């Protein structure tokens, strides 16, 4: 969309807090992209830190 998202947007797993909040559909990510803990393990295994990611909205 032609906007700079800033430098602190991250992918992360849900963790204990997210597992509780996701059930009530609350967003606690502050702009990050949260995926399941199992999915983040797969992503981490496939990519190196610093790999460019394009997010389409």
C-alpha cells in the first residue's frame, strides 16, 4: 500500500499468552504476525533471519 510498516514487525508463535487471547479473538500482537507455535517452528526451520517477506493485504 506504499506505506513503511516500521522496523519492528515480526513473525512469532502464540506462546502461552497468545494461546489464551486467541480463543477470545483479542489482538495482542501490536502489528506483528502471530501464527501457531507449530507453524513458527516450521517457518524458522525453512528461513534464515533477514529473509525478505512481502505481505499482501
